[in-house]
C-alpha cells in the first residue's frame, strides 16, 4: 500500500445521528463521464450549478426537463473532490461555507481518473442489495461487479456458485435478514453494515487507526507507515467466534465471523462497520485498504482447520461457570474437557484456562490440593498455552510460572496473563476472549458433528 494522500488525511468524522441527516450527498464518477444529479436540492438557488474545486469552476450543469442536472466531469490525474455550488450572474458563489456560515456544502462529486483500479480477474464480485454509494463507487473505479437489486432477485437470477473464488457483497439490511448466505451458498461474503452509527455505545472523535491495528489477513500491513482515520467503536451483540481484521479503540471495525459447520472452514464471512463512502476518493489509504479487504475476503481461507479444538478449565469448577458472569467461557463449555489433567485419548488439549476473576478469591491452597493444576506444567507451551484471567496471591505459589505480578507479566513461553479482575467482564474483555478461542480453533457454539461423534467414542 502506498503511503500518500490524494487531498486530505484519511479521517472518518465522528458525529452522532444517521448518515445523510447532516452530511452532503456524495456522488462518485469517472473523468469524462456524464452524470445526472437530482435538482431538488438546488431549486431554491439563483444561478447555474457548477463543479467547484481549487478556487475555480471546472464544469457547469445543464438542467434537463425531468428536473435533473447533467454534468460532464473533467478529466483528472488523481481523485478530486468537487463541490456542487451555484454560480450567480455576478460571479458570486452560493453554497460555499464562509466565515459566518459553517454549514456543509449541499453536495460533492468525487471524480476518479479514467482508468480502472487494479483487480485480480480471477476473483469474482457479486453485489446484493448494496447501498447506492458502493454501486456508484465500483462503477467509477471500474470494478467488475455483478449486481442484484435485492436478495430475491439474487436467488432467482442467473447466478451459480462459481468455480473460481468469489465474494458476495451484501447490504446491511440483506445481511440482517439472511445471515446464513455463506453456508447456504458456499461462498465468501462481505456485509456492509449501514447502521454503524446507530449501534455505537459511544461516539469517539479523532481516533487514528494505525497499521498496528491491522490483524488477521491484513497483518502484513503492520510494518507500513501511512495516515489513518479516527474510527468508531460499536456494540457487539452476541458471543461468536470472530477474528479482528481492523481494530478500533474498543471493538472491531472490520471482522470475520466464523461458525462451526463442517465444510465451511475455507469460507470467509466478513462484516465491515466503517463508513467507507466518507473517505473513498479522498485518500489513497482508504481506497487501497478497502480493495484489500475485498480481495482478502474473496480469496477465502485455504486449509484452515475446523473449530474442533478442546480446552481445559483449571479453575473454577465447570458447574460454577454461569453465563451471566462468564459468557464466553459458558459459550465454549461444549468444547471443555471435564478432566483437564488428562489428555483426551491422545488428542491434545488446545489450551488451558485458569480463571481467578470475581469477588470470591480462590482457596489459598489451590495449587496444592488440585491435582489438575499441578499436572499440566510440562504440557503448557506454544501448542497448548495457559491463559490466566485475573490476579491473585495464589499465583506466587506456582513458581514455574515465573510471574512478575507487580509488572503484570510472565516471561515463560505459552503463558498468557490477563490481570483483569472484572467480573462480569466488559464488552471489550469479551471480545478479546472470543479472539483467543477463535485463534485456538475452539468453537463458541455447537460443536461440529464429527467432533461430537469422536468424543462419544472415548466416553466411559
């Protein structure tokens, strides 16, 4: 990804409300293209609507009989943001924000160079019920997208599961009504959530996402240096296996959701909660990052193992894990090994969890009386990590952990320590724990049928 700007730094402005209430309409176009804009926003103006940028007029509109304005967009070398303003006979502009008028201009047209953005022709794109901005933008940049107006036309249209990698891009409403598209059609999906503002627990301004916020398939971007936007946190509605692609201040901004259904491991179901339309064409970073998200989602995840891992709970007892106190551990209980001190007939336990959170402290002799705890010392390592949740003086008794409790760290490989004693956990804590279990290929829902059958073979 190239680290340069088209016009402005890559900023997502944080303001409450729904998109469109306080913001100008934005149209994407290609240089030399004829575009039509509705004139209803400009009927009260005197003069001729024009495209204005860099202190000069670039194109004048022709008003047609049906009330639309027609512009011939200028040829550009890089994406340029033009304001739609009114030119009076005296040469004065209307609609431009002045020193005493801080209102937004009534409209913008973002014009791209007359050449398509690079795209791997082996990756097929299909759009279903997408917002207007995506259809508008993809046409402007020359992305080869097959479009369906709604999900019904997608079902009945001439579309079949392709042999080559494909991505079905879903509008927020379509995805909400049909969450199982990935499994039903055996295809990668990307949902563009249109309710990203309404789902925020809080609105944060000026949070800059840097390359270090990239993870999963975007992890290679961490070594780069480029301007980044302030992005918004959002509410997570349920416990599910998830992998963050773009991290926000508290919650994922682009993430992949996974299910335990066998046969769907190579498929990706990605959800984006970002208002891409506010930055596309304004910054090279926004365009290239969005293209990368589309590309990685379309490629799928080859050779990814199923969510069939097993884990052992060292403390508390399984019967004491309540969903209202430990929702993520409760969701993973179906994958829990009852006796963590023993292997499951040769099958390796993927991870161990020692949960010391809560107001009730563990017994002082926990490590002396619990044989389970004492027997896993030799097993903990990179392949079977130990996750310690919370803090307690009893940890000092387990010398091999080599915990530095004052500085809340452990140098021992395979030991992950999270000294947060909050119980019930915050939403951010739940997200972090969901990510751990997903990385370990441990299901937070129903186990795959094959895994259930395998476990029954070893029941006494």
